């Protein structure tokens, strides 16, 4: 079980893609709703980092099994 738990180069790519989706989503919600609270923005950004970490592990293990 010598698997890495964090691959920085892959994580930055996944985080960039996730942040693009998050920012687009926040813009759409802002246009529909008018305002977004600071708490919603902070929660979304924290969640995006957690999701990016999980996705980067999935991508790493998918590439490894192929």
C-alpha cells in the first residue's frame, strides 16, 4: 500500500476544472438570484476543494488501472 495520497500536478489540473464550473455556477446563480451571501461563497469554495481532491484520486486510480 505504497500509493500516494496527493499528486500535486494532477490536483491543480482538477482544481482548475472544478473552479471553472463553480465560478460559472455562481455567476448563473447570481444572475438568477441577484445576490449570493458570503457564507454561500465560502461554503462553495471549501466544498470545491474537497470535491477536487476526491476527483483527483479517482482520476489517478483510473489511469493506473488502464
